[in-house]
């Protein structure tokens, strides 16, 4: 006779698992096209249980957006710790590049959050989280114009990565990728 012990997960552990599955689904399909039933099945819970932890699909999406931005903030903060100026910006940029290379869902999730900003509640969360990133970069003692350049270049990198330009055979894409690699 075999005795199996099932370890029950806490609500906190299930919440974490749901956020991971939600990041995968929302980053691939966006807010509107993502099914909460698919997320619940991916985690192995019932659909009603998902809604006990997150009352609405929007609440789950917002929690996923907050997590995505918080992860970026944490990476920026750790990379720039004790650094100032260009040295800090370079370290933060490298940390961001590493983060999205390690887990492309982070980039896709971030891009999906921007496109969902037609919803005022989502927009408020995205705006606040992006503002925290801007303030962190500003705290590194760079001029306002350099802060703008840092984020503008970062957004260009986001778009290029989303389009997989580094694998493109198009001459214009190769030129753009090459020019960005020099920066």
C-alpha cells in the first residue's frame, strides 16, 4: 500500500502561481484576449477560486502589470546601487537587457500594459509605475535630457526586440541593430 501525501499550497503560493501564469497569458494575448479560465487551468485551480484571490480579470491584469514594473524597478535599483551618472545608466540598461533576455514575458507584458492604457484604471497603474522608474533614473544625477534619452532608447530597444530585428535579413533592420549596438 502506497501512501501519498499531498502538500496543500497556501493562498499566497497559489497567488504567486496565478501571477506567473497570468504573466504568460497576458504577455502573449493582451488584456482583452486572455481567458481567466486558461490561467486557472494552467495553475490547476478552479475558475471560481481564481476569482476568490483576484476579484476581477482587471484586478489580476493590474497585479501582473504591477509585478512586471516592480521587477524592472528592482533590477534597475540593484544595478545602479552606489553608482551615479552615466555609470548608473549603463548598469541599469544592461540589467534591463539581461532581464528581458532571460524572460521575454517581462518585455511583452510591459508592452501589453502600455496598449491597455485606454482603461483609466490600468493607465493610472502604468503611469505610476513608469513614474517610479523615471524618478529612480533621475536620482542618479543625470540631466533631464539624458533621462529622456535613456527611456527613448529603451523604448526603441523594446520595439526592436518585440519585432525580432536582430534576426531580420532586412538591410534597414541590420543598420538599426548595428547602430544601437554601438550605443
